[in-house]
C-alpha cells in the first residue's frame, strides 16, 4: 500500500481498456448502460463488446456497440468469432459493424459449441481458426485487430510451443496486439512474454485483469480455462463468501496490487474484464491513479 500512497502521479502513464457483454434482458440492458456511463469518463483506450458463438448475440452486440459509440468519446471494438458460422455469415457481420464506424475488432476463434473444455470443431465453410479470421478481417481494410494470448497455455493446446505458433500466425496475418486470458501469477505472465519475444513476436501483450466479484465463481471458471489460482489468493478470500463488503474491498486491493506489480515490471496497458459491473473496476482504477477526464483537467488547472 506504500506504493499506492507514496507515488504522486501514479496512473498518468497507465492505459486501460474495458470489456462488456451484451445484455440478455431489459434489466441487464439498463445495468449495462449504467456501467458504460460509469467507466467511459476514465478515458479508456477502447471498450470491447463480446459476441456469442454463431451470431447468437449479433443484434444485442450491435446495439451495445451503438450505446458505446453514443458516448461520443469512447472508441469501440467489436468481438468477432468463428464458431458455428460460415465465412459469408461472419463477413456480413463485419461489414455491418464496420458500417457503424467500427474500426477495431477482437478476433477470436471462440469457445466450442459444447462449452469450455469440449472439443472444437470448425465450421466446414467457415474460418478455421483465429489466424484465418485475422487474415479475413485484414482483407476488408486496415482494421486495428486484437487477438487472445494465454500465459498459462490454452486448455486445448498440447504445449506452449503450439500456442506460440498460433499467436505468431495471428500476428503475421495482421494482429495489432494480444490480450491475455486472465491470470493471477505475474511471474507466469513475465515468463510468457519472454518466450513470446524469443519467438519473434513483438506486438504488445496486454494483461487481462479480472476483478474478483465472486471468488468461488472465478476459481471454478479458472479450472476450466487453465488459469491457476495461487494459494495466497485463495487465502485472501477464505471465509468471505457471506461477507460481500469485505470481499469487495479485498478484491479491489488484490487487483490494484497485481497492476502495480506489473507496472514495476514495465507494463503500462491493461484490459479489464468488467462483467458489466462497474463499481469494482472503477475503484481499482482509482487505486492505480486513473481519474475521470474532467477531474484530471480540474486538478491540473488547480495546480497551475
């Protein structure tokens, strides 16, 4: 905590982006709008909107992108996936999103139709994988394209070398940056970046940070996607299942601590998986020194 209290100007050089998912009902739509309005004043580099397999959230993803664009000052990035769709269907969605003014995409293979942990089967007439999808996006125009990276290996990869080969193919086909699966072991992230650089891949590897709204749920999902849960982290949340207030305070401190440690290692870009719940993310951003655009301007004026 000394690092937080004793570092004037902390946050000035940190850049953040946020991920949202499309709402499933009118109540969730109102919650999403509140989340976007709460976080957009923090001036994120971009806000990304997820996309369901086979276009299952196409309409709601589109409307969510429009909500983000309506803020007027927040760049929007559209997720796009390969699962359960032909190439023509995916291309039609890309053209539609581009017609809204979207110039940023997050190109993902997508989870298997049977869910995380089941076998992926590409559509016979579709994009075969994320590298193929990146090439398809680049054929449309000079989009800014983010892709996925896995510091602790993709759960379906036989080894890390296979992971790195796929990442290199995605970058060679035009990816601008890679955003990682969430992780809690910063040493694992640092080792991964070193391997990535040795493999001749030089795009930014942006850490994906997941605020822990519910430790039990995060631990369960981590077991499916290959992210490890350090013993010290489990210990921090032990006994807090029925104490949401303390759970939230600990979660904010843990995420801020992780970010500051990564900043010490030379990282200055972070992507937050918001789960459409802005308060914890907002608190974390305050802890790491990020302020709303208007407030930052007022502080500078006062200092002058």
